[in-house]
C-alpha cells in the first residue's frame, strides 16, 4: 500500500515529525490536483493495488478532501486516511455528512493522537469531536520518539469512544540532515521494556497493536516476542520499507526519513512495482555491507532468514553522500 | 450507404410520416423521455434523444425509467461534485453520454473525472472558438495513454476508431458525426418540416429543396455537392491545411485559428498518428 | 505478359511544364481503321500464344479527350476482332482526370478499367491550363474528377514528379499527397530536351528529398503505398515485391509502345522521345515487333553491365543498371548504365540503411530470385 499526500499543510507541530523536514523543503501551498489524483488512481488500478492511503500534512485541509475520498471509493479503492483528527467545524461537518455511513471495510481513518498532556487543550477538544463522528471507522496511531512514553491514555480514549481496538505504533526515525526528535539506538532496550509494561492493559481490553517499520527484533526477549505475537494478532514483523509516498507535486520517495534521497517524479515509472523495486534496490545500496543498525546485524541469522531487517535505513545514512 | 438518419425535434407528425427509419430526437427537457421512446419505436428506431440543457449535470433529476433510452445530454458543467456523487450509481445504470462545452476551462477536468468513473462523455467546441490546444492535448493524452480503463470521450473515440480503418474511399474522418452533424449520415428536419444537411444550415435557414418523402435524394442536391466540394477547397488553393499532417481528421475545421497559433496542427497530427503509437509501429 | 503503352491521342487539355508529349503539339487521333488493325494484331498474337496476356494501357496526351464515342467504338472493335481473346486483354488507364465524366467512367467500366493512374503537383503553376498554366482551374477540375471517382468507388493513384520547386519542403509535398490519396509515387523529373524553367534536380537533391520523407512514411507504411519506398522496403526487408521497369532490368521483351499513327517503339519513354523505332504496326505483326532484333541487344545489356560498369555493385539487385533510355541520352547507345543510379545509391546508403539498420549486398540476382520478377504491379495501379 502506498501513500498519497494531499497537502503539506499541517495543523500541529510534533517534535518527532518525520514529515516536517520534507515539508519545509517544498512549497506548503502545493496541494494535489484532481488530474493528478486521477493519474495516481489509474497507476494504482493498473498496478492491481486496491488500497490507497491518504495523508498530509493534514489531509483534511485539502479543499477537496471529502470529494477525493468519495471519488476513490467510487473507483473501488479501499481508502485509509491518516489524520490528526483536528478539523474545523465546517470540514468536519462536510466529512460527516458524506463519509460517516461508509462501510469501515471501504473507508478507515488512522487518527494519530498525541498525549493530551503534551498538547494544547483545544486541539484535543477537536480530536474528540472527530472521534465521536467517525469512531466506527477509526483506529489510533501513536508515534514513539522517547523511551518514557505512555499508552494508557490511548487505551482510555479507545474505550471511551469505542474506536476500533487497534493502535498503530510508529517509531520516530532520524531524518538525515535534519534535527528531529527520534529514539536513539541505545534507548531501544528501555523502550522495549516500556512497551511490554502495557501488555496487560492492552490484553485485558482486547486492543491489538501494529508495529510500523524500523523496529528491531533483538531488543525483545523470547518471552516478550511471545507476548508481542499475541498483541499483534499474529502480524509481527521487523521490517524496513520502502513505504512509497507520493507528494502533491507528483514527486515520489521511499519513506519520509529518506525523502531527501533519490526523490523522483511519478512520471519516471510505469507501475507501482517499478517504483517499489527502484526504492528497494536503493535501500539495499544505502545499507551496503552494514546490513543493519547494529554491528552484529551483519552476522545475524534472523536477518538472513528475513525475520528482521536490521532497523531503519535512515540510521545508516551518511547524509553527505546523498544530499542532492 | 444506408438511409439517412433523421434528426428532428419531437414531433409525432414528423415521426409518423416515416417507417423503419432511424431517428435522433432533440429536446430541451426530460418531460417526455419515455413517451418519445415509445413513439419513435412504434414504427421506427430511436438512435438517441439529445437533451440540450443550460444547466449543470448535478442538477439533473435522473430517472430509473430511462434505462432503455439512449440519451445524449448537453450540460453546461458538472456542478456540485457531492450532489453528482450521489447520482453516480444511477447514471451508470443508464445509457447516457454527457457533452460538455469546452469554452469553460473546468470542463476539461469534468470530462476526465466522468470518464475515469466509467461514464461516457464528450466535448463540444463552439463555432469559432479559440481553443486551448495544450489543454486539449492533455485530455487526449489521458484518453490515449491512461494506464487504466476509462469510458469513451467523444469525439476522440470516434476519431480513433475510424482513423484505424483503411478505407481508401473514405480516407478522412469527419468527427462531426458524433454530433449528428455529418451530411453523409444525418439529415435534419425542423418543426416546420424544413430539411437541411446540418445544424448550421438549419439555423441559417439553408434548406434543401426536397420534400419530406424524398429525403434520401439529398445527395443529389447542390448543397450536398457544395459540402463535398468544400472538402477540397484547401487543396485547390494550396491552403496550409492541404499539407497539414492532421488534415485527414481535422479537415481544416480550425483554419480560422491558424492566424493566432499553429496548435491545431500539432494536436491533430498527434491524433492522426495515435494509430501508430497505439499499435506500436516502430 | 506484355504491356502495350497505347497512345491514341497526343493532344492534352493541360500544359504541364515537364511534359515531353505536349511539346510536340501533335493533333493526331488514331483512326478507327488503325484501331481495327491493332486489335486484329492483338488477337492474332494472343491466339498464337495461349499462355500470353496483354495489359493494354491507355496513355496520352489525355485519353478522356477521345470522348465516349471513341471508347464505345473501341469496345465494338475489340468485340469484333478479339471475340475469343478479349478476356485476356486488360485495359488500364492514365488520365489527368480533368475531363472525366460519368459517361466516360461508364464506358471505362465496360472496358474493364477498374482503377486509374493520374498525376498531380501540389506546387502552383507547374501543372496548369493554358499559356499561363492556370493551376487554380486545373485543380478545380482535377478534384471534380476525384469526387467522381470516389463516388464510383474507382481507386486511383497519383504520380508526383519531383522538381526543383518541390525541394524546399519535401514533407509538405508528402503530406499534401497523402491527404489526397493512399497510393502515390515520386518520380524524379527528367528533361531529354531543354530545362527551360530551371526545374531539374540533381541526383543528390532527389535522394535527399526522398530521405526527408522516408522516416515518416516508414511509420505510416500500412496506410500509404508510396513508391519508390514501398518497393525498396518490400524487397529489402520483406524479401518480396516488385521493382518499377527502370530498375527491374527485365524490360527487353515486356513493353511495346504504339503511337497514334501506328508507329511502334520500345516503351512509353522511348516512344515519347522518338528513340528505338520498331516500325509501324500496320506493316508488322505484333509478334515480330515483340521480337525485334534490337530487343536482344537490350536483353544483353544486363549481361554486359554486370560484368563491366556495374560489376560488384551492391545495389545491382535493386537497380540493374537503370533505364537504358537514360543511358542512350548520354552515350547514344544502350549498353551503359543509367546516370540515375546515383540517387538510388545515395538514398539507400544515406537514409534507408542507417534508418532501418540494414546493409545491402545485392551484387548478383542469384540469391534474390524474387527480384527477377518484373514490374508494374497490376493491383497497385502505378504504372510508369
Ligand atoms: S528507512 Fe525503513 S524503517 Fe526507516 S522509515 Fe524508511 S521504511 Fe521505515
Ligand atoms: S538484524 Fe540486527 S537488529 Fe535485527 S535482530 Fe538481527 S541483529 Fe538485531
Ligand atoms: S489542424 Fe489546423 S492546419 Fe491542420 S487541417 Fe486543421 S485547421 Fe488546417
Ligand atoms: S547502382 Fe549504378 S552501378 Fe549499381 S547497378 Fe545501378 S547502375 Fe549499375
């Protein structure tokens, strides 16, 4: 599944933001044009990809946010929207009137929720309004950028709003050449322990989690891996991209942390597979013989057996070699 | 050739004068759609009802009962997308082709949206309109090279189909055919039963001197011969259109544009050569 | 197969700059008596040679100026003289189309003429009417003719003579012609007499003219039959196809020219230029004319050239030394190669080979038996 950025405008300013770096490099005014959405939909369709993820910035800031979703649905795509849930009354109302009754199998939202303690009050008020309207279609997402994070607040929100019982866990990665907050390699073990401390609460509330790219396997003990197996509904993986993101200016890149490296135009390719292959090879090239973020990765049998990719490529980039 | 197809406003008197004829009926609203179908098909065949509206597509109150009626609807634009969206499923069940005038720049996009959603559509160029050839080329590229399936866009579809035929006696394409405006195939009868060879002639009161019982003799008339001769006028005077690589499709329709730009040449050449590109020749 | 180039009239309504016939301004029309003699001769020949057929090509002047009655008379005479052999006579026609009418088309139909060869020039005042060569009038009449042919579903082909004024924009010429018709040919202009208007083109100029068009035609080759491109392409790439007479090297016994007074010659070109007389048909049988001793000279020309002037030439299979009339014009005998092989060589080397990434080696005919077949293809109505 590839991601399409509708706009680069955003309503928040998260310390870990992986997109921010990319976004400051390009014009914020750029929004995805209708013609380009049709082009992308055609590319997906001809590549036999039935899933499209929309993101931003904040995708709902695109003036045709609702129209685009409806359009893609009419073309039989499964649409998944990554949102902060922070929307003006007007946008929310338009979305509510047109999207609320759509089958969650066709349209889903992933609402990225920061701990209310760390964010502005009225920001969270808006998120709540969103959750109230779209609870049936929405699951949550949380980005980890420090090892003393909290998930209990999220479990409470899921229960209160009867959201889909799932949390997507993202790991904040370093963005080569930038200065964002991210989890350092030496904090990984502490992070693993912290994550496992929420096991009972999650398990008791039947909430599953999904690990996004860049997590590594050897920071968990076998017992912890067993628990993770349950928590992730048997979808445990320690992978690294390429994710494939399309910018509103029809550029394409591997994933946000690597967005400064080999950004191409969508018109350079004929299918999603070509794009995927290109960035897959690029990742391999960047890693070279280092294989993974740890020294021992190069001789790790889990890596050889494709059980763990060896962490996020972005940790391995010597930016001097790549900045164009 | 087969017999002329009659293009006329809805008039039972005209329709009932004929047997086993094909008809295109022109109306301005949806009041009598099913009645027209019934009336024409009693003794003749309905090719299409063309509804000329001055309003947006989204404002049309589509009716399930039209599912057997071949409709061409000329709209001003798409209108509100969200309203349109609610009607898509019904539209897809009906047999409709929507025409958009492309003197409105937004309609290029509207056509693309409709086509990509599987709804047949087309564009209309008004008389003497100075065209945005770049926009038209973009639409053509979409039509020809889009990676996934989409519905037809007229007149591209007609042109490409016919351009692919190698018929040495009809080695040009008059795409006015899709507008029921081709003197080789369509004959126009107005409400006063005047007969003419095109919408333009009808509008300018240039009528054929033949009776309604005798419409197939239209090809013997001076007017028809003038039209045929007109096709050669560019060659006779060595007009730039005569050596334009896109002539076989354009037939010099845009020679009035040549003063301001040569965009037509590139556009029609592309269209003409689409055959080789599509068939991967060299 | 024998092709008779039959010139019953030399008069023409037009006044084209490069026309050799019109310069003679002969006002003669072949008499009915002579027509009868000719058809008798044909009958006699066909009866004696049951394996033979005759292509009877009506050339002018302008044949439509003979009028409907004349052709009706031809029908009558053919009916009378060739009762049993007439099915082996195929009539073909060359006309400038200016005076073609429904009546003429009807009588052509009766004669079995199913296609017409014509000529055109997109440049003004090259082909034209009257002293000033009014091409506007010419073109108007010509396109009337084309409308009539289209209406009657009679296919036609166009020969375009390439002259100095066409060199400026070869593609315009190509597009003009291809907009008109699917079947056309380029011929280099030739002047056996004085080039009064400075229209001659050099071998290189002609090759470059063709070279500018060739890549475009190549893309469109399924739609347009254009000589010489198509014959070269068919022979070199598809390994089949026919060459025009001047390049086929097989014209010795194939052609026969008959002029309005019964004078005979080798072919249209020699007839028009008053070279190579084979005597008058009133006095000679067809078979004798077709086996005139001069013809064996011509046949020998091939054997001589391949071991002398054309020895080792890798274009031989496409060219065969070219047209002997060209050679005669310079050397006053036929046993030389034509100077017109130059454009062919340049075109193939400079354009055809690099564009198609092929290299010719046609030094002899042996491996290329297909090249031995001659020449004007009846289905493709261009005959030169
Ligand atoms: S480099 Fe790999 S792990 Fe890192 S963000 Fe990209 S896809 Fe994810
Ligand atoms: S590949 Fe590297 S990070 Fe992954 S389990 Fe092996 S050693 Fe650990
Ligand atoms: S495209 Fe332009 S130049 Fe060509 S025929 Fe049409 S109007 Fe003439
Ligand atoms: S190209 Fe010249 S040398 Fe070669 S065969 Fe022809 S005439 Fe002879």
